[in-house]
C-alpha cells in the first residue's frame, strides 16, 4: 500500500491503477480474511496448481473498494511535540495487552531461533504455546489504560486483558471480534472505508478463543474518527501483527493517537464462511459414536 501511494504521489502510476489484493501466505492473514480471500492458502502440495488457479479466479471476479489507513502517533504523555515521537501507519489493527505480549515473545523467539519457524502450522503451534503461557503470566490492564474517543473519555471494564483498536473486523487469524448484529442503535455496522475505527476489549485468551470459534465477541467500547490511549510504557503493544519494542525508552507514561491518514483501493470478494462450530460438533459426535460402540 505504501508503494502504490508513493507511485501515485510521484505520478509514476495513474490514480485508477495500483489496486492491492492480499494473497494469504502468512500466518494471520487478517486483511485477506476481511476482504473475503480466506485465512490461508493451505494444502498447496495436494492439488496445488488447481487451488492456485481457483484463488486467481476468485481474484478476477472481485470488486474494487476503498480502504482506510490510519496514522498511529506515539509520544511521551503530556509532551506531544517531543522529538521522541514515533509515527506508524496502521492498516488493520492495534492492540495493547496479552495478545501483544504473545506477538512480542514470538518476535524474540523467531529472531533467536529462525529454524523453528519454517512453516505456517509450526508458527501457529508456537502462537498456541505463547497464548497458553499468557494465561498465567498476563494480568488485567484496565487501571493502566485511559481511553478517549473523539475527545470523550470512555470508562473501561474492570477486567480486560487487552484493548484493540480495529480498522477491520478480523483479528488473530480470522476471529470476528465486533458483533455487527447488536447495538445498532449505538454503533454503525463496521466497515474499512467509513472513516471510523472500532475500539473493544478482550478478557483473555479464552475470550479470543471463543471469538475464533464464532461463540463470542469482544466487548465493544466505541467508534470514532479520533482515538487516544494513555498507557504505561511497560505494557506490550503491537500494530498489524508487528511488536513495538521501543516504548520503554519514551518514559513511564505514553500516549497513542489514531487519526485518518488516507485511503487506497483494494480488491474485495464475497467471503467463504468456515463453520468451525459445526466441525467441532461433528468431531464430538463421531467421537461419541466410537466410544459408545466399544462400551
């Protein structure tokens, strides 16, 4: 996205060209999920050529839509003009809490032992391991975070372990964490091209696991065009899956602000629903039949 914007700004590419479409070869692939292209190009060894052609057929029949991008500015609290200011461009989401801690541990492990992260299934197993460890390591962060949405302070619940600022409604490998069917009188249905970002919180790994199985959602905190977070610098943070490891150098308290940056054109298609709950129910039914047969 940065490359296409740079080409547009310098006149090297016409504005009507340079659309972006994700191909899900990574681990999380949340942008791909949110645009309907799936959570991963798996089983490429089995019928790989056929599956590859089908993926490009889906792309050929997709449509162009606008996609919002956001400025993420990190400064020491109370000193917005400091030279220590860190600026990022956020496309998907930002989080502070246990999930960012998992991303940080994964980043350190991958840097130290790169040979242990050679395939997507192995990487997902490592994520599962770090998530299990976080059950006993990470605590509640409600008292360490101050949230403001469009200038108004929003009170956090007493027990969150993570706060998420999301531009897309796909998180942690395809979890839908914002329920678009409820609270329609308070919030708009989330979209990645409405100039709004959503803020919500998670109460732990189990809460995120329920969302991954379509059995639960995150706790909604608000929507807005400008979001501010004031946090302790010892809390782990990540944006778009990348751990931010330079926060302690900014001081004891830091402020993060989110503002609209620009938009770009991306390809979008009708998503394929994966019925995880149906898969689990089927597995448990088969297991019950097998056990009953031998008892």
